[in-house]
């Protein structure tokens, strides 16, 4: 059985599900809400060994419904505002070996000795540039989606988040996305030296890649300006 704090969060989550699903016009959805409501009532009123059994049954029932939350009707799904974000997040990790733009084809190209001749420095140079662009682009996209998430976290989503168990991937993602991108001085005082070092390394990595992207952008812009002059 889970610890008491987790039980409390899950029971509260069940109450939110009941409140939300009980308003739906769909018969099956209302039945689910009614069933969970009954389970919660039994768990809260039972005594002795029956109480422990009822709490476990209630806990399992709520989590079973929660695990199928993406199948709930439109307007009733928890974190529905975040669904467009979830569909793109996997590709946004700057340390992901699979490139965002070219995908498997580009990744295969990078590892192919037959395709890239080591004597052809021009090809290798521009492949490296393409990789730098890809990494920097994902860093910028990640930043943009964190801003998007701050708008998606309305009162309803925040209510779900407060009681949702953190061991679910989507909940962890939302917590990550909606956490402050810049902490206050007091926040930084509470983190360990190791965490501070890791955070600095991550920020320096991102800053370096964005700076590289700016240099590449200026180089490409100059090339296009030269082309434009030729046309003039």
C-alpha cells in the first residue's frame, strides 16, 4: 500500500474526477463518477480492517481511471490544454541523438562512413553546422514551449496538478515545463553545490549553442546578401 501522503493525494484526485465527470451528459462518464464517489465514501466511513481494504480498493480504482484519462471526453480530460505540447516534446531534448528536422535519415547520414568522405572537409563542415542548427533550434523550441505551458496552466489544470501523482510521465513533464525558468536569489541559496554546478553547465551549454546559431545565421545572411547583390 502506498504511503499516507500519496493516498491522500489520490483520494483528493478522485474527488476532483467525481466533480468534473459528474457534470458530463454521457451516461458512462457519469456512471464512472458515481462509482468512484461510492468508493471514496466507503473508504472514508469504513473502520478497522474493512477500512484498510476499502482504501486500497478506492486507491486502485482511482488510479485505474486516471491511467485511462486520455480516453475521457473532450473538455473533461486532465491537462487537455497540454496535449499539443506533449505531441512535440520528445523531439525537443537538445541532447537527443535523433535530429528534430531530418530524423532517422539525417542521423544515419551522420554515422555513415561511406557517405561522408573524411577528405571532403566541406561536406563535414556543413554537416557539423547542420547539427549545431538542429541542437540550437530544439533549445529555442524548448524555451518557446515552456512559455506556452505557462499559458496552458490555467486554474483547472493547476487543480489537477496539485493532486495528480507525480510518477506519471505527463505530470512530470508539466511540472518540468511550468517550473520557473529563472529562480530568485533565495531559490538558488537552497540548492546544493552539485545541483548549482549542473544547472550552470546546462545553461552554459544552451547559451553556447544559441551563440553558435547566431554566428551561423549571420554567415548565411551574408551569403544571401551577396547573392542578392549579384541579382541586382
